[in-house]
C-alpha cells in the first residue's frame, strides 16, 4: 500500500506508510491518503470483536502491506491498544461508544499510542514536537513516556490550559520535555513550524499533529469493533450510525474510511460546537472556513478543520455521501449535560454533549453517540451543572499524584531551538 498527497497529480511522489507517518505533512503541503481504499471482509474481523489488538492488526494489515513495519504490526497493536473501547447502552437511552479509557482519558490516546509505536521503531533517536491547546499534547506525552530513544517536546500556551490539563502535559518522565510558552496556541504552532525549517541537528525531528495519518488509521479500529458489535447486538437495526463530536475531522474521517473499507457503518453525523463551518456547509452553503471561537468543548474549537482536505479529496460532494452536520451552542451543551444526568443518570463531558444534543434535536436515539472524553477532565464545567463531584477514572487517578515538571519559554523559535540543542 502506498500513500499519496491530496494535492498530487500522479503517483510519482507516493510513499510507504512509515514514511507518510514520519513526514506528517506531504512536501507539497497536502495530506497523505491511501492510494486505494482496501476492501475488508467484515466476516474475517468478526471473530476479533472485543479484542482490539487482534482486530487492529487484522484491519490494519492491508494498510501496512509492503511497509518495513508490516511484520511488527501485531506487536505494535499489542503495545498501542492496551485499553478498551466499549459499546455501552444507557439505561432507557441510546448506545454510546466510550473512547476515554486510555491513559489520558480522551480518544486521542488511540492515535497517539499507535503513532508512537511507528515513530519509535522507524526513526533513529527521534525528537517529537507537538504544540497543544489541550488533549493532544497529553496523549502524545503519555504515549512516548519512557519510550526508549525518543524525546518529546510539548509546547502549550502558558495561560491557555486548565490546571488539570497542565498536569497531564507535565507529569511524565525525563524523556518528555514540557514548556509553557509565553504566548498563544498559534504562537506555539508557529514555533514548531519554524523549528522544523531551521533544524540542523543530528537527531531527526518529527511532528505528532492532528493531520498525521498515523493517528487516523488506528482510529478506524474502534469504529470497526463497535459497528460489528452493534450488528451482533441489534441484528434488525441496519448498519451502525454514529454521531461524532467533531473539530479537526480526524475522528470522523476515520469513521468514513472504516465505512469505505466495507464495515457495516451507515449515516454519520458530525456534531460541532458553535464553530459552524461544517454545519453551514452541510446545510447547503459553500464551504467557508471561519476563525475559531472559544467554547465549552474547547478541543473542538476549530474554524477551519484540517482534515476537510481529505474529505473533499474522497468525495466530490460530501453532502451526497450519507453525512450531515449540526452545531451546538454552549447553552445547549450545558443543558444536555444536565439532561443526561437527569434522564439517564449518566455524567457526560462537554464534547460528548454535542453528540447527545444532536440526537435530541433530530429526535433520533437509534444512532450511537461517540463519547470522546471522560467528564472528569472537564470537572470545572460539569460539576456545577450536576451539583456533585465527578469521580476520577482509574487512568487519571494513576497519574494524579505525579509532580509537574516544566520550563517556561518565550514565544520565539530561537528559544525552542536552544532547548532542542540540549538533547541533540
Ligand atoms: C480532539 C477532540 C475532539 C475533536 O476531534 P477531531 O478529530 O479534531 O474532530 C473531540 N473531543 C475531544 C475530547 C477531543 O479531544
């Protein structure tokens, strides 16, 4: 299997899976996609439902065909998928796909841990750079924590993350180097970009941002698992439909690819916060990215979803592809968190609340809501709404008492390069 940039005219610059992952962005500025979508046979995956490492290595096999890592795929999946992605049914309520049982209690653990397996096996003593405004940096830091030969640099805006978010960015071992930047998230991203251009060190630099295909492919695994589990539990209900909290479209793109690869997946609904670009487009307007606005579901504060380029590459008209989108305001998020507690006795986080709200607006509880984060990560929002404490899950309790360790950096690539030189 080869991977091609969304902007390539022909196959001359096609690359292998591990090269696509190490480069992140294609040299022409496009995003890597599989040259052809493999057609999987669901009946071969069915025996592995509930066993994510086995299901993952079967599903990802054609995507890794011909790659240097092909023979290590099973081992990599065993190391990456160390937690579950259960499909639950709320009492008197809808089905929920819970993606928050990983080390940092959000779905980004799936992508980050698989990416870490690839990078640590293919690159020679890599340095991984990630700019973060929340969940991504924590998941990447946790995934590379104590991985031999790898150093990770995590940059976050000094005043742009909550206390608990900061703890998840800074509580790791000595190979994770965390920096509070005196600037915004945009400054952090700019510093990372400039550092890449200026880097002349011995060790290879690689990025772990949300457009990396190494984060998307492993996310297909939980959609495969849940759609097959759903078909088994509800044989008359037709293919599984999902409502997906969406920001950069990475999670949803994985669901779309799983559907294209032949899994029993039906219509997909993208639930966004008040950043309305997708809702406007699927409502019939021309595609028009917007500046992002801040909301309660801050991991989805995206005005210009970076994976839209993959969506438009796959479908000439995404509106004709059993896709829809719906935007949810902060007031509706708050209301939905209260309603889930009242009606089903369940505590949900602000991101997941957008999916439940979309279901409520459509008066359709036959789809599966995707739960992208554990509510304990957003306790300052959730607890006042439901009037009680959110218990910490096992994963977050395990890191709760680790000390924070981070340095402060000015918002300049020179300062970042000086810090990088110390580990080179
Ligand atoms: C990143 C994130 C999202 C958005 O996912 P995309 O792949 O960017 O669409 C939703 N919920 C949570 C909790 C996240 O961390």
